[in-house]
C-alpha cells in the first residue's frame, strides 16, 4: 500500500534514495522470523487466538510507523508489524491443510491465493489515491485500523479448525527437533526451495518496481499503481487457471512446466534491461508473464511442501514461510543496493530466482 509513497517517505524522513526499500526488506525479515514463532503457537494453541494476537501486534506497530521520525524507526516498526502479520500467512495456509489435502487442497490454496492477490491489485491504487489528498503517514494509520478490524474478525468470525485433541503439546527442544525432521524430508525441502526461489524473484520485483517505474520511466504514483495492479492481475489469473489445469495435468507436471516458463520470461526481461531497451510495454509484458507464473506456483509449492505433514501443518507452513521471506529480505536488500533507475538490478535478481527454482525442481522427488 505504501509502495507509491517511497519517494515521499525518503523526502519526509531526510533519507537517502533507495533507503525506503530497506523498510520493505525489514518487513520480509520479520515475516521470516515471525512465521517460525507462529507455527509453534498455532500448532500448540489452535488457529484462532494466535491469529487474533498477531493482528493486534500488527495494528499497534503500524500506528507506531505512522509516527516514525526516521527511516530506521520505520524499518524497526515494519519488522515488528511483520512479526504479527505472519500469523495470517502461516495460519491461513494451515487452515487450508486442516480442511483438505492433495488436489482439493491445491484448488483451495489457489482460491486462497486469489484472495491474497486482491491486496497487490487494490492496495497500491488506494495508496496512490491517498497521496493525492494526504501524506504517506495516513496510509499507515489506515493499515493500523485494518489490523484492528482483522483482530475483531479473527476473534468473532474465524472458526477453530484444529481441535484440542490434535494440538501438539511439546516443549521448545522438541519443537526445534520437529523443525529439523521437516527440513530433512526431501519432498518438503525441494518444494520449499522452489517456493523460496519464486519468492526471491517476486520480492525483487516488489522492492524494485517503484524506483524503476516512478524514477526510471517517470510514471506518477497513480500511474505506477495502475501498472502494478495490471501486473497483479496476472498473479490472480494464474492462480485461477491453475486450479482448473490441476485436474488435467496434476501438481508435478504443472510445477515443472511453470518454473521453466518463468525462467524464460525473466531471461527476456534481463536481456531487454541489459540492452537498454526503454519500451515500457516490453518490460511490463515480461513482468506480467513472470507474475502469472507465480500465481500458478505459489499454491502448488505450498501444497507439495505440506503434503506429508498433516499433524503439524502450521510448523511446516512456518518453515515454508521462512524460506520465502528470508530470501525475500535478501532480495529486497540487494535491490536497494542495485537501484539505479533502470530495470537491470531488478531483472538480474528475478532471473536468478527463476533459475534457482528450476534447479530445485530437478531434485524434486517424483510422485
């Protein structure tokens, strides 16, 4: 939601160009750590209460972000907010796993991706509209209100999908050992690496898009929001087409094909960037294909990774999130260092992520 405000954030806080991207990297780092904690809490105490507590932390931290006086304060508060927000990411996937597995689980996960896909379409557009009448701090106040509303919804409307008899009652040492067991399982590990590589690619785009299109191509915040929303439509469309094609081709074939299409599209994007091609539509077309591939792969890698871990789905989902957001934080930081107003740095990191996904797929056990 605050992506269109990156230049305004830097100007308001007297920060160097590109420094706002580090607040996004700190968000990814908080999601990585938070999901480990949320996985343990959710498998131990159920789905509803940990989710409500996470949203409350998110709301408080976003209110603090609205009052930040430096880019460092903002980055720290974004980190804390992400610790809370990670509850929605872990527990949402765990609830799907509580309810379904296999092909039906993949279809439900695709629908979950559809719901999540509304955010990147709507949020930057709303943020750009707010910037027309108010400053970037209002965006953070709105997010704080949103977090408070989600807290109430989690408490009042979310059903509990993990009955008391299925909850895992272990101490910290056993929890760490369980994480180790999950990590050693080849099906989980290869699917998680594919998902993490895809996230590395995706977050290179998320972190790099604002300076590329606003500063490099001269788009207004509103124009950037519209373009961002257009590309996000590919993410949503991919998730829904995936749900239909899964019935015909299955999870294994879909993952293998999509990671190779993504590598081809990022290679084209990198080639255009290195050649200095300044045709906006060519850059956007390549990005649209890459994000569409993410719509296909996000739910599929999650279902594949969780398929053998029904008794502790939240813990497995948390580790999956760690792969995604540790790599996302690294990607976001690298984009900040490589920012030069051109798509080169963003394209290079996106291509690297797509290549790593293909390599992980080569080691994925066959069904």
